[in-house]
C-alpha cells in the first residue's frame, strides 16, 4: 500500500503539538524548581553583617548544609554537623540560619540551604546583594577661587563646570540641587552614575547660592550630601 505524503496542515498541527508539549515541559521544570525551594533577596553592606534564614528547615533542624551556589556544583560552605568553616566570619544561628559578619563585595551571590529529612531534600535559595557607600563624595566647581571660609567665587560671564564624584557600589544616583539665598531649593539634574557633571554658561549673579550634590546608594538607600556656596563677582 502506498504511503500518502503528509500535508502542510498536518505538519502545522504536529508543530503546534510539539510547541505545546515543550511549554508544558518547561512549566513542569519551573514548578519543580519552585517546589524545591523558594527565593528571596537580602541586602547587606560592606563591613556589616547579615543573617540568611533557611526558611524551609524543620524545627528543630536536623542537619542543614549551606552552599555559595547550587548544591552538587560546589563544596559545602557551612554545615550544622559541627565541622568548622574555613572562614571564621561564618556562623550558624538556631542551627540552621547562616550569619555572615564583616561583609565583603565578594560575598555577593546566590546562597542555598539544604536540609535532608526522611530522604527528602528541602532547599531554600537566597540572593545576597552587597552595597558599599556612598563615601568620599567630592564636589568640584571650576574655575573658581576659594575664600578663607571655604566659600567659592567665580567671575561674571565665566563658564563653570560642576562635578560630583563618589565611591559607591552599585552605581549610585547623583542629584544636584541649587538653593539661592531666601529662596526654595531648585533641582538641577539627576543621573545614575558615579560622576554627576553639568556646565553653566555665561554665569551671572542669579546663579549665586548653594549647590548641593546628593548621592544615594540604590540598594541600601544610604545617602550623603555635600554643599558648596558659590558667589559671583
């Protein structure tokens, strides 16, 4: 008996069925990962401390292993079985949660806690984000001359450059504000950068006042402001 060729409509149906099966399989994988462990995000600051809670652990916990990454791909970071970690900054709270002191930028990453109970592994994944700064905020307005009290003055009709630099991780938000004497604060510019820069042309006495640079760390919310008073002659 001759085999009839498959028509384009049948091919299209087969393709749609294959796509549907692939979506279902991908959904099953995502659901399995979701059942294996929840996810959360924790923010710490350089030099500070943080506690990563193993939320899926039983109470009291039998044995909990912590990994800086996925279990099976890397060695155990810390275990409640009594073995001391290689880094003294790590310790356990309640025999399950991981405490990290003296935080460093390299501590950032994904952490996984694993408890095996009755031959069933329970996982909880946490993303640790590390913030640093802002520090060393430096405001520079040039060309200007500094008076003995620190006030800056510039010549009328000059072109002035304003820069604000800071040491911050991740990239901070840098915002400039201008405040004239006896007037409300006026926002100048805002950028997501470690360098806030703008130029004023043909400077005149109406630009005389206080210029403030506000630097904000987007993770920690920590902020620092530096203000310079500018006179125009």
